[in-house]
């Protein structure tokens, strides 16, 4: 069974725009990230992104994860390894 899902972008019917309110900004970022990580789009972009852009994107996401998630939250919600048995 898949560990990750992207239902928000499929179910959201509000405004996708930035700068109107915090709630709409949050929803827009969720939509953008879920659309950006779509397998088909990534299939197009992955070979086109420069090494510098790949590194910048990786570091940006990593920095945000480190800033806003505890170690436990990182493993549980990002890595989704809470069900894995320890060696």
C-alpha cells in the first residue's frame, strides 16, 4: 500500500492564489507542492533541472523540515517509517 498521498489538490475547490489571506496562502502552497511533485511533471523536469537547481530544491525542503519538525515528526510524517521494525 502506498505511504504517500496527494488528496488535497484533488479535493480543494478554493482559490489558488497568494497574498489574500494566510489560509489561502497555506492552501495555495499545498496545491503548488502537490502539483509540483506529480510523477508526470517530475518526469519532465527531473532531467531539465540543473545540478544547482536540484541542490537548491533539496536544501530548501530539507531546511524547512529541520526547522519545523522534530526528529520524531520527521520520521513519522515525512519518512513514514513508523511501521518499520528496528534492526
